[in-house]
């Protein structure tokens, strides 16, 4: 596998919203991109705007809302 991570994406998952922050690989300053609703489809749409799945490294807040989200994202590649 020759995947090159270009973006590190942090997700702050809450019952009513998901906040998205991103840092480009290297020493770029991280930036807040905004929030989306709790629907995984909204998050997938926002992530597509950042880059292809192979170029993203996601981290999320482990908790009741995050577990279902990560299962959905993993199931869809």
C-alpha cells in the first residue's frame, strides 16, 4: 500500500453536530473548517471536499456519538 497522507482531520463529535478541523501534512497551521450536522452523509460530503479518502487521516473523539460514525466511515472505505 502506497498511501500518502496529505491531511490530518480532527472530528469533535457531538449529538447535534460534528466540528471539523484539518492540518495539512508538514508544518502548516491547523484550521477549523466548520461544523456539519450529525448525519454521516453530511460528514462524508465535507470530507470529499478536503481530499480523497486515501489522503486523509482521521481522528475522532471516542464516545457514544463517535463509535457509530467511525463504523459508518470504515464500512464505506
